[in-house]
C-alpha cells in the first residue's frame, strides 16, 4: 500500500511544473529602501510609509558614510563612527510560476541584532552580526502581480559593542534561493577526503536531503565529481526515500584517481555537483567546490600540508575594507589578499569572527590557508553591549552554522573557538555558576561526559571550552580546534580543559622556546603576534625623542620600554618587534607558524592612542593598502622574489643623522652609496633581518646594491625630492568588469618635476569622475584623518592618497580627474568591459 502511495505521489510530482528547474540562486542586493532612525517606531508593517526613504543597493554599511567624531558612542576603539538603528525595505514580486517551489532568503551577514519580516510576519532574529542565516519565505509569499514587502531591522544602537569597527547594516550579500520541494538542505553537503594517496583519494559526500511535501517521496540523488580542469571524473546515483516534511542524510563514497592536491602553490579545486530527481524531474542541482589535501600536526616539527613541512606565515585580518567600510566587495577582498600573498603570506586568521563567504572562496582559489575563528568573547563581556549577552542562548546555533557553512572550504585548516576570552583566567571574574548550572546552559543539544561534572578539578571555564570544541567536532573532525590565548600559563582554563588540539599563543614570544618543556606532547601555533606600531611614510630619527608618532599626539604610555629606538622597535607592551617575533618562530621547528597582528591597518582600535586617532597602527600595510617598510622584511624572508628595499626617503636637514635601512634577500651583502661614494658593505647576521647605516644627511642620491658572490642582484636609488610639481594617477587595473561591483584602486602620488615622490606632501586633492563609474571611497592611510572616507577629496599623506572607483554595471569608460591647487590636473581612464 505504502509503495503504491509513493508511486502515485511520484506521478503527481512529475506533473508539477514547479519542480522542473532545479535550483536558482540570484542576488537580492538591488533596489532596497533605507532609513536610519532614532525613534522607536515599528516600520515592519507592509504598508508602513517608506516613500521618502533612500534607494540603495546592498551590501551597505551606513556607518562608513559619516565623518569621524569623538562624540560617537562607539568611541575611537569602535572606529569613532555612528551606530544607530537602520531599516531596510524591499518591494518585490514573485512570478506565479514559482508557486509550489521552496523560496528562501539567505543573508551572509547583518550587523547586528537583525529582525526580518516578510509581509508583516516576523521570520526571525539574529543577534550575531557575523553569522550567515536563512529564512524560509515560502509560507508568507504572494505570487503574480501581488507585491511582497521584505523588511530588515538592523539594530546597532547599543554602543559600544565591539573592540574594533564593526560597520552597520546589511553589509554582506543577500541571495534569493528557489528549489523544488525535494532539495538539498541549507549547508546540506558535507565533503571529506578520509584517504588521500598519490594513486587515489576517497571522497565521502554526506548530503542532507529535505522533503517539504506532506507525503513520503522517492528521489534519486546523483553526485558528479569534476576535476579542476572541469572534466567529469566520477559519478554515482542512489535511490532514496524521504519522510514527509522531513529530511535524511545520505552518504556516498567516490574515488578520484591520481588526485591533484590543493596546496599553496597549486590550489586545485574539485567540484561536486549534487542533483536531486524526484518524479523524473530535476528538483535541485547544487555545486560545492572542495579540495583534496592532507593536514598533519607534529609536536616536534610543526605543520604539514600534503606531507610537506609548511610554516604557517599568517596575518590576522579584521573585516573592514578601508574606505569601503565593511560593505563586502569581492574585488576589495581579493586586492587585500593579493597584497598579502605578494608579501609571502600563506595564511589568514579571520579575527575574531566568521568571515564573509567571499573571503573563503578567494582563499580557496588563491591558495591561502584559513584559521576560521568564531568568537572574541564567550560569557564574559569585553565591551558593555557585546555578544556575551547572547552567548548562552546563541553560541550553539551560531557555532554550528559557522562550521556547517565553512567546512567544505579547502582553505580552512583550523577552527578557533575564541580569541583571548576572559574565561582563560580564574581571578576576579571567576564564574559564579556551578558546574551543574553551566552544564544546563551549555548542554542544550549536545552531551558532555557526566563524569566531568563530578570532577573537582574541572572549572566552568574549562567546561565551556569542552562544550564548544564538542560542537565543532560533531560537525568536523578533519581540522584541529584551537583558540588564541594571551594567558600562556598552564593554569589557563582553556588549556586545562584538554579540549584544544593545538595551543594558540597570542604574543609572549619568550614562551615559545620553553613550550615543549611546559607542555610536553602539545602542539603550538602563534595565533597572534607582534602588535608593532607604524605609520606609513613617517620616520623618527635617532636624534628625535624616539617616539614613532608626531609630537602633537598624546603619548599613551609614559614608560621607557615603550620608546621606539629604531624603525622596527615600537610596539605595545604586550607585543614585540617584527624581527624578534619572526626570529623565534623561524628558529623553533615546533612553532608551526604565526599570525601577525595585523596584515592591514583596520578601522577602530587605535591602541595605544585615542582620539583624534580612529584606526589602528598595527598593520604591515596601511588602511589605504600602501605597504609600510616592514612589508619588505617579510617579503625578503617569506618569498623567493628577489627583494631589495631601501628607506627612508632622502629629504632631511643638512647634517642631520639619518638611519638608513635595507631589507634584502637572494644576496650576500648590500653596499650603500651616497652621491656615488661608498658608505660600506653590510650583511645580515643570524638574528637581524635588515642592514643599516647611520648617515649624516646631504642631498643627492642614495643608492643600494645587493650582490651575490660579487655579482649585482638588485639596485635601488632614492633621490632628494624637490617641490611638488605633478600628480601621478596609478590605477591597479585599467580594465574592470561591467558588473556593478568591480573596482579600480588608483594610487595618487605627489611628485616633483623629476618624478620623485615628495615625501612630506600633504596637498588637498579633489577627485571627480565622468562616465560609467563613481567614487566608492578615498583614503590616504592617515590614522588621524577625521574626514569621511566617502568624501571625493583627500589630503595627500606623506605624498600619497588613494581613490577607489566603482563601475555602474554599464560598459564604457570611467574618466577620473584629480586636481590640487598649484598643480596641473591629472586624468586617467578606466575601461569597463
Ligand atoms: C590582542 C587582541 C587583538 C588586538 C590586539 C592589539 O590582545 O587579541 O584583538 O586587540 O591585542 O594589540
């Protein structure tokens, strides 16, 4: 009887046109209405008056549009930009032909505390501003000519809630997803490669199939594997029976012969195509890219990728994109990653939250490893209104969603369940819960060994660590669980929990050497290091007071150890210099790698300064994307690219003593010349990563020559610059795509008449565009510039500025003009094709 019913239902399905097309996933970014409001009015009703609202396309970050101000409650720590309450509304129609399909809305991220309504029905609330989420719109949709109204409230009014700039609003992409009623569930593909050998790899695919019919259905699940070349190399099909309004997980195992391994140099990506057929119709088709590769961690010798010892050469990155704020733009993320890769970076830590999906897609494709991090706080808050208030209720859901979303990414090689969470420590904030109470809070949906609750040495903090690591391991056992710790003592509750596979040390470089004695058998990664302070283009001289920041700024720490005595010696008290940290990680084989704090300057956390500073000083690259000098130290150590980098500029007072440094590689020595006269030849030693000379200034030409076995490798000259005479516009790409999002990043240099950068130029530069583009932002890397980064004008900062131009979706030409008083106009053209 049951069989008969299934057959009948299958026939019914075959007749149902709605299930015929598989899956459609389209951008839902365009044509939203937006209003930023202080009042508490509920604007969720479909007929609420939105007639005067601003029209815009997503992704959108409303905070970045404002000027910086110390009055903003986010404080300079949060970027000195406004938060507030934002409302977004979108009016749209769904064709009659979609009736009978499942229609979902996917948000990649909304900052924060979002509520979403469709046609007046509340679809849900998500407090976490970094998590991706989906709602099923099917029950409330209207079809045909009737209008639907989707409303999103983003509540970033409780401030401060972040230790860095968060941005505000629907700052990531939004997608409309339509499937048949028998379809792959959200994050419903889980791909692992348990056996990888040269001759073959086993690919195990677990697919969660969902049936939203009120009847049992039979379906067929087909999985096809395509090689990196696009060629189909394996496929398998399986009949399945799905319960009414239910789901099932189906396991398929395939074999790939002579697998091409995903790696840093050759990031080969396979594609799994999942097809679901029911009643002879294709009801879903879903593609997942994945990599075949192996990871191994050795307590004595560090990390291995595909059997090769691989030092993790990483940077921590926050999610803002400089003058674009946090509004996701794939090209802007790609540019950041390219700049990092050119420096030799092979790994990114998504400090301290789940990243935009685009970052992971790019890392997969570009061969960058990712430490995917979940939380900056657990139950104990770090800012007055941060996620700690939601942790008890939401941690399991958020962590689960993150792992499920990200676990197929070839690039993800570690999960970090927290950064410097205050639960590390016992003192002052000892948890007031009993173990049993904590277990009740944490145990929803997953079980902790009851014996642990009777163990008198177990603490609540360790219990939380175990609970979070358990959530991860239930979903993925192929990657280690770690956490970033600034308490590196064995008393740390995270270490004591025994739940961390790899110990993440933040800072404390003196503790790397004794690690094997203190933690026998454990594995070490430097999850965060350095926190050195630098401003691109600014140099303190030995004759100066040794502070790296201009005299007019507040000096934050009046402590002798904070004085900066060289170009690479200025760091916060818990940090260290770039060279010292790298030296430790380089020389200790069991230090599997490091993540520099940070790759780029980011908005917020101007530590150790405060207003008028509003962005950080920690980056190896400034907020505009211009490398600071130490970038080339890493490039000389972390890449094989022949490098010679000489600095500073050559415009000083006659007779002033100037420290001249050079970073180099692939050579034995560097000789320095001033106006043709040799100032001597120098070589690096085992623990310094630069050579230097102290030179009394006289104008002219400084020249460095690197040599190997007496033969010149590279040479670099710096000339004393004259008066500013021209603006040079230097686009990173002259041809961009007509897709509405692609960007050209145009560097502006103030130059003298011989073409030398004028190193202290601060001319006000005004930008305008004609044609098929607009100015998406401007910047100069100055951490103290109070002007909105959306303004079409910018002062040069130490000779440089940046204008970012975005296309409007039309093919054509964007003509960009830069003007500055007393200088000829400069023009450049960007083709949009
Ligand atoms: C670390 C922290 C980072 C950042 C950094 C600044 O302790 O994990 O988020 O605040 O300090 O030095």
